[in-house]
């Protein structure tokens, strides 16, 4: 039996003021991967910085987060593929007033 569309869609959001890893989506279990289709980053600080998007603790990409701005990444037909049973995390490269990161994706094998 195929799972319905609702059961495989994922989304997450977190915020930070420091450089520690923050979880966006928890690991999905043995053999299950997270596929990220959209990332939205918002930096309320007056400082330019970057955000590391991570497969657990491994950096997959670094995204610029300009002061009082942000970034929107739509992966379209080529989602960001994480390792099986690994959380989607992020970390701000520098401490800021508030960094917010939101994501949308799905789980699969």
C-alpha cells in the first residue's frame, strides 16, 4: 500500500542567536532519507553572515545571510538529499541577533 502524500511531506523551523547546530527535521528512521526542496533563511541582525546547512554534522552547503535580509532556495527538480536516518540541521557561521531557518521537503528511500 502506497503512503498518502500527507504522510511523506516534511517541514521544519528553528531559530538561533549563536553558532551551535540547530535541528530543522529529525532523522526519519533506518533507511529513510530527508529530501529538502525549499529553504528560507532570515537574518534580523545588522551583521552579514552565512548559514551552514547540514546532513547531521556534515556541511552540505553554505548560504549567504545578509544583514536584515535573507535567502530563499528552491531546489526544484533536484532536492538536497541527506544520508539515511540523519537529521537536517543548520548552524549560523557567526552569532547574530536572530537567525531563522525554515524548510520544506519530503522523506523517502
